[in-house]
C-alpha cells in the first residue's frame, strides 16, 4: 500500500502479531501453565551436556525438557516481554517426535533471535511489513540445529533497525531487563539475554555487528561469544541492512552458563557447518588448542582500561579490576595501548552507515517507530551538506570537541569510490593491529577490557548513548573473537562517581553515555568483562574464559545470576 495509507496496514499488522502471540501462549497445553515441579527443577539445574547424555540414555524425555523450559520461558516473557514467535505448539511439540537422539544437542531447546528463519513462522525483525509472511522452510542455522537434535522453541525480541543496545519495536513492544524493568536488556539481541538471564533457556543464538551479543550479555548477566566471520553459520536469516559487509554481522552463541557456552560452540562446530553454509570455513573444533590454553601454567594478559573515547564508569572499571587483581597472583598482567580505538570508532561508523542509513529506513511504513539512536543517525545523515559542515565546524572549533566532530562527520552516505577507500583503510587498520600484537604487545595471549563504558541503559537512553559502542565495535572492525563473562553487580555504595566529577569536561560521546549513569537507580545491575583474542581464536578465548571463571570462583568471587522463580 502506498504512503501514507500504509500506516493503517502497519497498525493492523502490529495488533495481529501481538494477538497471535498471546493466543499461542494461551492455547499451549496445560503443562506449560502449571507450577514448576521437582522434576522441572532437576532438569533446569542440569548443564546441557548432562541433559544430552540423559536423553541418549533414555533417562529424560525430550518432551519433558521442552516443557520445563517452556514454563520458565513464559514466566520470563510475562516479566520482560522477551518473546516474539512462540514456536512450541504448533512447532516444537511436533518436531520433537523426530528429534535426532544421537546428535550432540539431542532434546535441547534452543531460542533464536527473531532474525533467524524458521519454516512456518515470520521473520519480522520488528518491521511490520515482514509480518504475515511465514517462511516455507527452515534456514541453514535451524537445519543444523535440528540435525544436531536441538529443538527451536521460541524466537526473541530485537530492536527495529538492529542498531541499538535497546530492544523495542512497534510489532512486539519493549523488552526489559529481568534485573530491573526500568532498564534495557541490551540489543540488538536483548530478547535472548532477558530470556537466558531469567532462566527460560540455557542456549540461544544471536547476531553481532557492533556488540549485539556481547552488550546484552553484559547488561543482563549471561555469557556470550562473538565468533569471527566464518566460524559460525550465518545463512538463513533476515536483517535490516542486507548487503552491508563493511563491518560484517556474525551469528554467535549466547548461554546462561559458561560450560553451556563451551559445549554449545563445540557441538555446532562439530556438525561441520561448512557442509551446510558456503560462508563457513572448514575449521573443526580444535580440542588441542582449547586444552593448550586451559593447561598453560601462566597466561600473559593485556588490559585495555579505556578506549580513549568513553572512560569506563566506576562500576565497569571495578569489574575489570576484580578480574585483574585475582589473576595477577598467577598470571602476568600487562597494561596495553593498542592502535587508536578512537580512529577505529569513526572508521567503523563510516563503513556501517555508508548508505546514509537508506537501507534500514527503506523498510519502514508510515508512522512506524524507529529506535531513538538509529533515528538520530538517520536525521544527521540526511541533513544537507552545508548544515552538516557548519555543525562540524562549530563542534570542532567552538565547542572544541574534535573527537565528537569527526565521528559526526563520518555519518553520511558514501559513493562506491568512497566506500572502496574505506575498505582499504579497514584492511590497513587490521594489518596495523596484527603487527602491533606480534611486535609491541609483549606476547599477550588475550586482552581484557570492559564490554561497554556503562552497565545497562534506561529505556530511551540510546538517544544520547548511541555512539557509545567503541569497546565492542572495535573488535567487529578487526573481526576478532571476543567473549563476555559476567563478574559482579553494580553497588551504589562502591560505584559512585568521584567527588567533583564534571561530565561537561568529557567529549560528546562520553557525555551521552555518562548522562544515564546513576548508581542509586542502577543498583544490582550486572557488570561484565570482555576477553579478546585474535581472529578465529574461539577455542583460545573460551579456554581463557574458563581460566578466569575458575580463578574468580576459587577466591569466592564467582558471579551469581538470577535464581529461577517458581
């Protein structure tokens, strides 16, 4: 329907999808609405590797696992609005009859970001124009999961545009943080993080182009791994920016516990995903690499305390210090100062928004709400050049904020000629990092840094904090493997800003981030750290994550997540 009359189609589609979701929940078998039983608790407390063994030994039925997690998923949704497509019935209860009992994920429910294609269901990505169009068959990722014995059972919420650390759209509504409903569970894979943190699942799949599986893990207190391109399948999905390869998006695992993250990753790579998906490198799980870093007596760990754009807030810095202090007794901690992360943020933004945001805007219907951060980007990119240039000069020379000015100037539509130049700069920057790690980084095995300058943002906070993504975006630009470990919770008594702190002295990016840092309101929110390896080093990163968690738990400082509610 032509503009502006498609507004009515938009409103009708949103109401229909929300009614469909509530009807599917209401019509589920009574077992899904019953209180948690002793058997449910037994199932919910088991790692997936043990559950698979129990299924294969006929100790536990796959249907019982599905119903246990289905119950908690409904509770998680009632609290956080994390679910989109309810695929339990019809769907999972039928698929489970043909489950591969010999597969490495036999009988394990797996949740999926709404962008993943499942036969018989929509893949709306939060856009109303993509509703009412169920796919005829499963996408590649889902085919691999089902062949491995897994049972897709729910899809989870994301922001429209997929360019936000909040997850909200007109079709499905807003997802909230299970630790504090006034705050975001992250984005763009925020539905997954809310579901897993609450306990409505153990394993899920999200995607990451600027931090979208890592920031939600940090905000909600779960584990995630951002795989390098080519280690995890990516075909069989929908997106807001098809064809965008300047900073490639990758699909990657998210889990409630670290042992599940290791087992899930190992299982998927063991399925030879390159035989399903042309984009996957034929690199099997390397058990020797994993164990070499688990067994290495002492690690050399580089610590990047700040990216030079937004200094970490006290809560995030404290989490990093907890880890480095615990590790320093048995491992070598080395402060590092890598090639400019500030330059990387501007370059990555230029590559990601090289179309001037035209692609993700092209899918909107009249009256459809955008994410506040993405709306800011679109507005700035669409300004006439003279106005943009005057604003650039004012920011740089009158406000004296060169960093903010250069970043704003980077947000504009590029010609093919300009895009190719940006790609050349990206490759040169990657080469510089490669040289630096080999020649100047003192042979560090991994890097530790914060995942974000702040814990979770309040709803609507991305309007001001949209550009505060450098700690994750940097490693998308480099295509490095990175993992998130939850460490602690914000403590209002420990994490206050120092006396006399003046945010007006910060650059424009940092001011937007610090505007929402309020330890009193944020008390109890999770805080994590980021473990960074080089490209295609998933086994190493996971092994080091296990080492970090073992040291923390050995000193009585292991992370305690949310208990599953009755």
